[in-house]
């Protein structure tokens, strides 16, 4: 019988997972920007209104809104969706502190885990040590590519 090795991507994801667990176990302030030696002190915008609209899935960007509504109603979203709403919140459109995204994901994700959550938000927001391969996903073009028929968006944002 022919055997094959798992894709390298699986090992890479597991290595990052273990790395974030290690950082979280040694750095209790990892979910915070201030007093966190790994976090850049970025002057984020403060907008309670935009943050609440993002949290409720009412930004006016249908694909982003669908993702956030799925997270709130089902407790999970695909990894690409996590990156899309994360980049939208932080360095993509709203320029809101990653700590706010951390809090929302911690509240709604069924599989929320403090170390993984903070590590991924630090990375995705561009706030820390990793500078390469930080995705920015266009909330319009990537949404069209992933959901070309609009079926996903209509499921969660029926008013569109």
C-alpha cells in the first residue's frame, strides 16, 4: 500500500500553535498591547460605533457582515474568514486595536483559547515580531472569489 506524508502546512500550523501556547504560558500579558513586550504600541483609532457595527455584522460590507453573524450565531468561522474579519478590524479598514477583536473572539468562539487567540491577533494586526506573510484580505474581492454566487452572504445577511 502506498503511503503519503501529511502536507507541510499541517506541521507549520501545529508549530505555530505550540509556539503561541509557549508564549502564552510565559507571558500573562499576551492578550494586551500595553505592558506586552511583544506588541508594538500602535496608536489605534477608537470608535465604539464602528467596533459595535463590526461585532454585530453591520459594517455594510456583506461578506464581513456574514462572517461576523456566523461567528455570533454558530460560534465558529473558517480560518480564512477569521483572517478576513481580523484584517478588516485592524489594519484593513477600521484601524481598531486588535485587543477588541481578541475580546469578541474570546466571547463568541466555541474553541476560544487565550494563547492562540492573542497570538493570532498580534500576528494578524501586524503588531508583533512576524512581518512576513501577514494576510490582508480585501473585503470585496476575496468575498467575491470565495462566495461567487453570494449564497453564503445571503444565508447570514438576508437583507442583501
